[in-house]
């Protein structure tokens, strides 16, 4: 379809951090299908370019690291020049690594909080001047924000911080009619699991264990996160703000 | 539009209890717009007939009280005869009365739990044989399920019971691929507030009070609940089960 009939994000400008793979990429694709123009960012230039090719149209890429404030300035300068404003922000960039309390290094701690918490904080701060009269901000948290997970406590705590941001920013931004929600994926079929520092056999075991712990009996697909994001980004959720929407196959709900 | 292009619930059969006004009626209307056939129920025959006329097409009305098991049997006999199965159940019938702990009567307590808890329990039990594998059940809870609300504690506790049902039934029904979620409205512009037993001046005061407590600064509209039910009823929420989705303008989130 080349027209916008029935499209939920027709003409909207959406910025997606961590847009080069998995959840971010699937969401960018779906947003464009729904009529939006997307600006995506990610650290790896090659992957980012491949992502843009996959999305195909109405996409702008800006390589950068959300934990570096000058990269964020560059990102939003491009958004401003190209579109003049933002309607939807999906602060999605994040990272996790297995590390037990007893042995976790300072570098592990700093990297996790720099990207997942500080990076997200300044992503939203620096986007604010570009929001005009309303909008929707969605923060990528995780079901681990309410679960106890051995050897994943720094990640889980960083995601609890993200969930907390959604509560406070709901209040700070209500007068500007900007809704702020967090979205908490459960185990999703993305490349992220291969990057947390587990052996391939451990990844396999973990995937099997999760499948048995998840009421729906399987990991989610990135497209199922993207569908929830369209809902939270659109006017279909006009009376929803401050919530944490778990998209976890029921994992943390039972 | 006469075609089903872009309609999210094309050909689905939906049962909605408490559908003769407010959220239930707005939802029935929206589900029909999205291509569904709806069977609606409510206690007051005249209002129910008016609701059906308002919806206009693809609607069947069955008068009845969800706390009366014989009425539920009659409802589902009609559904079975007319459609043979159910895809979506919105167990929405419920109500509340101002009744402080110190002075609440046994009749007030019983009525609240009979309709809101026992009625929902058997509404879902008796619908189960009509679900094919797959489907979506949405229970109307309330953001009171996690708030302390003076004078409405039996109501709030009944809604906490409903939220709990969504957790347990997610597990009981997972092998049949039926997703179960609860939806928790905040203050919505419906006739319900006029029915809790307050004089008109206090209703006005309550509305102003709510607006001050809601980050979005206003009560929600029934249509803003309906759009969320469409999301939870459709495949757009295919990886969401067991959650309680607050549609409360942020009221209980901050």
C-alpha cells in the first residue's frame, strides 16, 4: 500500500535507539509500515546500514553510542535538520552480561549502567526540545525489573531504574501531553542472547528452560514486541501513561 | 467500509458482559467496527435493546445477570446456537457501592462479590467449552486493585480478586492457547459513578478530585478503553498474557 489509510502512525516522526537488530529493527520496520518516518541509531555502522536497507524507505541512520552525550547531540541535530520535531521516541538501546555479584567487575557494572540507565536518561533529555504538543515515549525495560535473576542482577537493577523513569517522567512531562511508558520484554528470539557471555550449549539450555517457565511455552518474536510498540506509540493507547507493559508470554505474571 | 481490509477482528465472535452502557457498550461498538460479531448481555432489557440498536449490526443481545448461573447458561446457549464458538470474551460486568468498613451491610458486600468475582468466575467457566484452541479473554479489573480507596474497599478487593484470576487462568488455559489478561481502568466517563450512591454535588467533587490525581488531568473516555480491548483481543498482543494493563491516565502508576 502506498497510501496511509488505516495506518496508525501516518506521518509521525519516530526515533529508535538500538535500531540495528532484534527488537529495535523489527519495530523500525513496523513503524515504517504504519506510515512513520524513522531515525535509527546504533553503534555498529555496517549493521546499521544493513538495517536501513532492510527497512527500505523513510529511514535515516545516525551511527552513535547512547552513552556518549556528544553522539546524542549529533543524533538529535540530524533529527532536527531532517524533520524539525519528534512524535515518538523508543529508547531501546541496552545491553546485558552474565556476572555474579561475587565476581562482577567494576567495568561490567559501569558499562551496564552507562548504557541502560545513563544513556537512556540523556536520550530522553536531549529529545525533549524536539517534542511539540504531545507525543509518546517508550522505554525498553525488561521483565527482569520485577524478577530475581541469579548472575544478572546489575542488568535487572538497571532495568528497574528504567521502569522507575517511566513513573517520574509521566509526571514531569504530563503538562506537555507526552505519555511515557515502559515496555518489558520477556525472552525474545533476538541475537542479544548470544552476546551475554554464555557458551552455545548454555544458551540452548537457557532457551529450553525459559520455554518451560513461560506460560505461552516459547520465546517471543521481535515482531510481537513491535506490535506492542505500535499500540503504545499510537492514539490507541491515549489514556495509558506511566505503565510497564510486560510482553513476556506471561513469564513474570504468574 | 464494507470490506474487512485492515480490520483487526474480522469474523471473530466476541461476548461482552455488562455491555448496555459505558465501557462495555463502547467496546462492543468498536469490536463490530473491527469486523467482529458481538453477543452482548446486561441486566436491563430496555437499555440492552437500545445498546443493540446503537451498535447497529452484527450484534445479538441476551438479557441476564452474570451473578445468576442460569442466566449465564442461557447466554451461552444463544452464543452456541448462533455462532458455535467464541474467540473473544470481555468479562466486563461489575459495579461498586460506597460502603465504609464501619457501616457496610452484608447485602452490599455480597452484591459486590457476587457480581464482580463470582459472576466473572462463572462467566469464564461457562464460556470455556465454546472456545476453540486459541482466543483471548479480557477481565475488567480496576486500578483500585492496587490502590487504597476509602469507602470502596470491598469493591477494590473484588477487583484484586479479578486481577488474580488473570494470573491463574493464564496457566490453566495456556495449553488451549487462550490468553487471559485483565484491564484496569481509572476514572472513566461512564454512568457508573452516578450509581455508587453519592449525591450529585459529591459526584462533581469526585470528578474534580480524580482529575487532580490523574497525570493526564482528565477522566478517560469509554472509547479509550475500547481501543485497548481491541489490542488485547487481537493478534497484536500475541505475546502478552497474564498482565494487568492499567488504562488510568497514569493515576496508579506514579
